[in-house]
């Protein structure tokens, strides 16, 4: 029997478990999927916008894996100095695969970035997605204008949520406090700003077009600014997604105001150089105008523009963070590995593996995790003859409990789902997420009222 611990229950972790139980090289495999949170699915639960029901439905596919009798979900299990040390985990299992993602946001490294009212987009997403670590921060309180720095899909998500009316979000699983705050929001202008041109924006066309379909918001684009991009006039040589983005933006460029309640301004060739204070918090963002440098990048022009903003959300990328007990390469923000095998000082560390963003960096889409997980599992199975313990061993769950850990098992997660359904029904809505640790753990243990 090969008994493997997979740390992380997001797509990379679940795809790793799936690869382990569907292979035919070793017929007897058991997988424990451990997560720090009491809820599974990782960023599918806590990173996908609540109004993206189709993507969120991926949870049903992940559920099928976690309900397989060869797989066991163990939530609320901390790995590290405050919980189960990495070396202890390796002692309990034949192998451990770390699938912990990239938890840190990249910073702008400009003056004023830490002013009140300046946040990472991830913090904002965690708040409206009911992540139990998020707290109830007053993101939109007192804000009339918001600046989102970045032009990827996450930036589009947060801009869209800011520009949606609360009635449009009431049918989602957004937690009550976030929904109430957005209902009271006075944000009328949302500026999504990129330092390069429209032909280099990272958002997908589907996400972009969603912005143009909001019933109470309009897109504002300046044709003169768009024309600074050499590819704007003739996008034929661009990759298909960039070409479609240009075509979508052309339909909005220079269009007269439609008089809607909110405006989404798509801005390009501007890089942030300072966040300006007003009344003890952020009041504006100073940008420098950039221009194409002829080599695919941009250069500053020495011309500046201030954009009014009482809320600033940076969405400029992610990076991995060191895991206690594992080596870490600060450059790419990943664990050094060879085909998924963890390397310590250049040598393979027996029984330790990585998959997902902590292995390859924050690249790709959800589906990219499948081949990534398969590569790691292939390495693990090649090593399995040297990993499997032939003598009878204690069930790791018993050892965790003996050490004082109280994992939330699958029945506990189902109890959370039932509690969220009951909460939503009491509010006249569908299921509504429980947004705090105490409430989640109480629900998992059948203690919720």
C-alpha cells in the first residue's frame, strides 16, 4: 500500500490525487488530501468571482475525486511550526506532495503603497469570496473612485465586482457583509490601468466582453491613447486572443456617454510612480506616461497624470512563499525540483514532491495543473519501490489526532455546505458562504445554530 499525503486541496492538489488513483502502475494507493482551511477546492472556492458560476461549477469535478473511497479529505490541518512539521508529515506517509500555490502578491515598490485604502487585489477577492482570513475590511467605504493597477483577468474580476449593482450579486454565494458593503458603495468610476498597450493586455476576450455587458456600467476608452499602440491600427499579426481584445475595444472607443451610474475606464501606457495621500489615506495615484521602446517593452516619457482614487487595488502578479522545512528558490518563488522531485542542495529529497504553482510559478490556467500533476505523479510512482513501507504502520489520521490535531473530514465539509445552504435560505438567497473561522468550524462539528 502506497499512502501519500497531498498538501493543498485546490485544482493542483486534487488533480494530483486523481492521477494517483487512476494510474495502473500501483493498484493499492491511498491519498490523504490535507488543507489548512476546513473547506476544499482552494482558489476555485476562494479565488473565482462569485458571479462566475460556470467556472465555480468545476467544484463538482473536484468533488468526484475527493469522494472516491481511496481519497480522504482532512481540512483544518496546518503544516509547519504552528501545526504538523514537514518532517513529521514525511514520517507518517510514504510520500508527500506539496500543492500549495503562490500565496503572496507582488508589490508596486512605489512611495505611498502602504497608505490606508491601498490593497492587493487578492485581499479584495478574499473579502468578497468569504475567505476566513480576510476579515471585514471596509474596502469601498468612503470611496468614489477606484484604481485597479493591472490588466489581467483578476483585475477584470475586481473591476467588474466594483461596477456591478448589489442586486446583480444577490443571487451569488457572496457573504452578507460584503454584499451589504457593495450595496452601499458610492464608487462611480473604476480605472483599470496597464503600463503597456492594449495589444499586450493579459485579460481574455471573454472576460473583457463581460465588462461591456454590465447593465448599469459603461466602458470608457480614449481613442488617442489606444492609438499609441503600434498594433492598434493593424492587429493582424497579433496572437488571436490579443487581436480579439483589440476588436472588442474598438467597439467602445470614443463612444458617447450612455449616462449609466458607473464608468469603467480602460487606461494604457501608464505606470504608477506614487500613491498620493489625502486626509490620512490614499487620495490619488500618480502615473507616468510610457511609450513603446521598440523592443516589446515601454519607457517613461517624463509626463505625469494623477488619477483620483480612494481605493487602490494592485493586481500585478503572485509569487510563492517559503514553506517551513522545505528548500526555496527566492528568484522564481518556487521549491527547487526535478520533474516534481524536491531537491535539497541539488540532490533529490526522498519522498518529497511538488506540483502546481509552487513547482512551476504562477503561470497557466486551471487546466495547466493536470499535466503538471501527472509529471509529478509519474516521478513519484517511479520512486515508489523505495518509498513503500512493507511493515504495518499507524493510520496517519490516528497519529494526527493523538498529536492534538482535529481534522475536518468530508462529513464535516458536507455539514458546512448544509449550514451555508440554511444560511442562504434564511436570507431568501441560495447558499451563502460562512466567512469566519469560528463559524466554519462550528458548522463542521454540527454546532452551528
